[in-house]
C-alpha cells in the first residue's frame, strides 16, 4: 500500500481500502478511509467504517454511501 501511495503521489488520507478478512487489517491501517465489508470483529475495529449484511444479500454499492 505504501508503494502504491508513493507511486501515485498521494497522501494516506487520500486513499481508501475495502477488506473482508483478518489479513486486511494491516492495509486498513495504511489508508485514510477503510471499510470492513462483512469482516471479522478485528477488522471492523481497525477500519474507519463497517458494513455488515446478511449472507447471500450482499450489496457492494453500500460502500458508495461512505466514499
């Protein structure tokens, strides 16, 4: 994530990330806006926002309301 931010001449605060697993916690902490999408508790705590939806009824467009 740091490399992508640097390559594009961005600031951390100008970047967003969406993740759904514990392995995404590090990345979520590297950007200004992070969204846990049906993620575990640990990811939700690391992110700035969380979206939780019923299995089988996920609507990724809900992210647009945040960004």
